[in-house]
C-alpha cells in the first residue's frame, strides 16, 4: 500500500523545502489527526542523506504519549501499514529527554568519529 496522495504531496514539499529552503534542515509538519503524519515523517527520515551520510532527526512532540506513539510508528507500524520492509538504512529510533540531550548526544558522536579519524591517521588502528 503506497502513501496516500496528500502524504506523497507533503513528502515532496518537505524534501524540496529542506533541499532548497533556508530552513537549515528544520521543518514543521502540521497535518490533521489521522492524516498520516507518521508515514510522512518515517518516509522522510528513512530517505534523508546529506553528502551520502545518514543524518539524524529530532522529532518533537508535546506529550510523552505521542513520543512513544511516533517512535513505535516510525520503527515498525508505518512499514507494516505500507506493506513494506523496514528500511535497513533507517537508524535506531529512540526517545530522548530533551532537545538539549539530543544535541549533546549528536555532538558526542561527532567527537568520537573525529577522534577515530585522528587516531586512524596515525600508526595505529582507529578507536571504535
């Protein structure tokens, strides 16, 4: 089962906005309840790469219950409804306590990657 027409249109608009706009990689998705926001978000996140490198996404919800719902939707339910296998390139979906915690985690991962590259450029193997 493919995306509905309005979901496909929203996904196309989002991709164009993120690619061509001055959004600095940010977008607000506002659709009525039950219209398939989770499928649009999941499809966008699963296909988002910048420079051939998988990117992380921060999805903000006002309530923890919605956080759990969208986490489960993106991780599993959306793909079942679309009758598709969960994309292998889709990173682990997890909840964080705050945007600040997410940013700190991304910065920490980037530092670890940089350290691994720095060590790898020396005589020894990279730290993993």
